[in-house]
C-alpha cells in the first residue's frame, strides 16, 4: 500500500526561527514529490521535485528530494507569522490517473 | 488562465438527505479531475478521479458517487448522507504536469 508520512505532526516556533519539515514515502510508480501550503481552504502549490539532490528554492522556502532514502525536506528560514499553515507533502504517481497520494500534513504555527 | 470553481462553500445537511457538490474548471480542455476529502487535522484522501467525460474511477468504496457530465464539470453526490460523510471536500484539476490545483473546498457537516 502506498504511504506518505510527514513529521512532525505539529510545530510551534517564534518568528525568525528556522524550521525543517519532513516527508518520507513508500509508493509504487513514483513520478515526483510535491509540497503544498494550506492556510484555510485550498492547498496552494509550492514545489515539485523530480530529481535527487537538486534544491528548489523560493524566497525563504527551499526543498530537496532524496530518491535513494525516499524522503524530502522543506526548510523555511526566518519564519514569519504568515508562514503559519498546514504543509502537505504529496507523491505524484506515474499511472493512468496521475494521482497524488498525500501525507497527513504538518501544522506549523509561528508566534510573534 | 485557468480557474476552478467549487460550491457551495459550506453545507449543513441532515443524516439521510441527498448531496450534490459541483466543481467546474475554466481555461483548459480535457483536464484530469479529482475529488478529495480531508478530515479535521488530517491529510487529503482521494475519493474519485476522472480522465474524461463519463470516465470515473473510485479509490475508496463508500456512500458517495461522482459524475462528469461535461468536460470541465465534476459532481460529487450521495443519495443518503451518513454522519461519517462530514468533512472538507476539495475538487482539483491537472493537465500535463503532475501538480494539481485545488478549488476552495466545501465544508460539509452532517447532523
């Protein structure tokens, strides 16, 4: 059975801290790994990772994939209160429906 | 540009009543369409997906059904709601690349 596991489940930090969110997976037909941010309603797309060892970066957020050890991390530096959200990791499958299998999410709260 | 519309935003329904949630996509043709459910504090569970008109695949056997009567319309239905159907329902689309784009969701409470 395909599995995507995120840790920690939740995290409380103060503004300016750096956080690392983890995502491990065991899936068939791996195509790519995606990170989403969900504040109140619709998850919004952050990154897509397909190759090992190549860091994707957007402002204070960065992410990297290790296809040998089957995990990815999402780093957020100099956190701000606006970073408070649920961060979702998903694996895209290389199959007919190109489905996404999601992890349970990490709830991040950034305090002022 | 592509947009996805999902309605209603919130819904409170009694047990045993029917359900119809609608999702439409604009600005793209022949997208893959998906229905997900998110229980409180949990990740997204794929319920149905569709690769074309009238083509529905179910991932989880349950009290729900889906239909795709038009290329950019995806409907989630139930004949009789159960308490366990409560949750946050998200419609999503994708075309080409792996990332999916989500609607704003419907928060369903069955009472």
